[in-house]
């Protein structure tokens, strides 16, 4: 982390978390972020669901909900980025405050509720982007047809992104997680896959799942995913679990992300990777090269991070990619894909 970045983060912590998040996006737009571009090497380059990535370290959805900082983020070391979630209609989300730092736990709790500018505004900003960019698809809180919302956003924005993610695992929209049930999930994915097939050039579609699923529910998700025609899975979203937290805001409602999620999300990742041949992006508690490596060894073909940036800054993306390269070399892996699943037994 540079002195400038360290100073900037110190200033950011003087503001409430959501205000600081907005200031971080403004700083990126002003050209104050990293400029080196994605770290890459023969070991780090990989392909997932047909997407050629310079490295497997991605930015998770939620950081740039409205696709306002695509160009600077593309220069920040990530191998790919995901924006959103986008819903058909703009919506303000839940009342503030709705984002809380848990500094002692290296974690955060949010209950944003899919606040975003809506698919039309976001689609315009996605045009002509550089690098690999995906869009997280969401549903409006007041919608009478939430399954249809996912398909509508994909139809509107699909031509301007490289992949899309069906997000039925956010805990902050009431009853959204009900769409992970076997019958509801199959019906939803049928509509999204049909919308994708109707695009001029269909794109990889991923399904993002919750870390709070039971073993039987994970088995059901895998069964549906294997036959639905999707390209891969993202494991996992935030958790409702509060076990072992020490931070002042531990009792706040919403989804918990960051370090306390690492073990739980990695166990879900390992479990579902043993049930499918679909590629999986591992998310949840990634804050170091070693943790990214553990996700990959548990079965992830790529990883994403977000909350760790609150504590490690945007330069963390390059640091993790460089560290991952060194770990792969240490263990004799010629390519990151060779390490996928090599340590799954440690997590199942």
C-alpha cells in the first residue's frame, strides 16, 4: 500500500461507511486509484466459462453498483470486475444507516437492499468498457414477478457485458432467498437462460448462492445448476450468521461479509464443487494471497473480493495476484487451473 493510499484510507475512516464508499468511487473517477492494470503471468492467466482472464482475482459485485468507475477499476489490478446489482427500475434501497464496519473482525454488515440507478442508466455506462466486466442481476423489491426481473435486466444489458450473475442469495430483499428452492430456482433459470439465448451473442450466466444453505439445499442447487444451462456458480454471498463476532455493530441486521465468512463460504464452495463440473468463483473472506489460494484449492477457478478492500485498499488486488503467482510457483503448478480442487478434501 502506498503512502497516498494509506493516507486516503485514514481519511475515509473518519466518515460513516456509506459516505466513505461514495468518496472512494469519486477518488477513482478523479484518477487517484492504482494505474498498473491487471497483474498477469503464464501461471495466472486462465479461462473460466469461456472468459479469458489475465488473472483469477476479481472484484465482487456491490463495490461499483452503478458502473460509474469501470475504467479506473480496469486499471486496478483485477483480472475481472462485476458491477451491480442492477434491477429493472431504479430503487433507493433500505433506509440509512445500512452499512457498518466491524473493524475488530475485519468485516462489514450491509442491508443496502439493491439500491441502484436501474438497468437503463447502468446499460448506458457499460457500453464500450475495457477488460472483463460482468453484471449482477437483481429484482425490484416491489416486483410482482421477481423471476422475470432477472430476465429483463439480462435482456436490456446483456449485449454490453461479458457475463451475468443471477443473484438470488442477497439477504436484504425480503423472500429473495426463497428463489433458491429447487422448483423456484429451476423455473427462474429457465427464464434467464431463454433470455440469454435470445441475445445477439449469448454470454456466460452464473448463479450466486448463499453460504447459509443446508447440505441438502446445496445438493438441490447443484442438481438444478447441472441441468439448467448456466455457465457456472459463485459461492458465496453474505451470511446471516453472527458466530464469534466482536465488533460493536455485530447485532445489526443484514448480510455479513469479510474475514468471519471465509471458512463457512469455503466449505460451501468445496461441497458444491464436488457435485458439479461447472466452474465456480469463490467469494467470502478473501483478504490475502493465501486465502485466494485456499479457495482455488477448495474448488474455485477464480475468486472475488470486496470487503477486504475496506481494510487493505485497492492495491490489495495486485498484491493478492502477485502472491498467488508465487504460491503456485512454490507448489509446482504451471497454471492456476492445475491447482483447482487440489485441496478440496481439506474442506469437506
